[in-house]
């Protein structure tokens, strides 16, 4: 049966000569994999732009109860990202968001509140005055809330992680910084040393690894470390 839904593109892989298999987190149906034929052919160059990471889509899809590849009947942009596809830093953060989502949600996982948060996050990332240096940290803290394992306070963010990258004299500053991130969210503009931001990023990623029981290396960290400068 056909169903309308909003979608956020996570990633795609090439399939055969001109097709792709695209992972899309939809608001109404959850995370789905769609087979899209002919999108890489010479006559369809513009269409591949629809399936870049963190693109917001309006879709009409064939919704089958069985698992496996699904099909898209109609698709168009909800809004065109103006900065994310063309700015190296924003593209890097979008890929980081994709990696976090891919590791933390599974096929058919559906959460409208998480979808709405992601949509707002993408719009914020595409905003000219977005604080890019704080964005990945806020994203990790807020995303954990929708997954159900975020601690209730900044202090608990520090103590619930089995690892501890901070020196004793840094703990108070780290706790104050986390409080600012929790309170101000993407509007946070507090100035902190680069070393503290990097340690907090390592701390949060280790926290995610423990909660998700996944110790794989974060592939996007090389880019993110440059962004945190």
C-alpha cells in the first residue's frame, strides 16, 4: 500500500550499474532501506542529490509489512540544504551524525520524537550562524535522550562513563561546560579550551560505545577533530 511520510537520508550504497540502496529514517515508518533504480544513469544526474546524507525528503512509498528492500513511488525535497552540501565542516558533521544514527538505530526502528529532533538539528546545521565547534557535542548529548540512556545531570554524564579522560583539576570545568551544553543546546556559545572540548568528545563517544556495547572506531573522528580546532 502507498503511504506518505517524511524522511531523512542517512546513506546509500551503489547497486548494480545505475541503482542505489538508500537508508532513510522516516517519521511514520522508521528506518527503511529503499531500492532506487536508474538514479545513477546519465539522464538522472540531478536525482542523486536527493540521497545525500541528512537530506530532508517528502516521500510516497510502498509500505510492505515484510522486511527487506522497499520501493519509493514519489520523492521531493522538503527543503534544500543551502550550506551542508557545499561547506566542508558542515558536510563532515553531517557524516558524523549519519555514523551515530547508523550505530544507534536499527531497521524498522520508529521514533517520531527523534525524527523531529533530527529535522531541527539539520536545519540548525544549515544555518549560517550555527556554532559548529559545539554542534557535535550538543548532538550527542541530546540524541542520547531520545535513545533513553542520557543521564539526568552533567555530573552523571561524567560519572556514568567507566573511562575518565579528565584530570582532577579539569572535572569542575568539564561539568560546567556540560551544564552549558545541556541548558543552551545549539545556542551555546561559551568559550572553553580546545583540549577540554576534545576530551569531552572522546568521553561522550566512549559513553555511547558502552551504552551501545560497540567498541568500533568512529570513522568520522578524523574530520571532527579538525572541526573542534
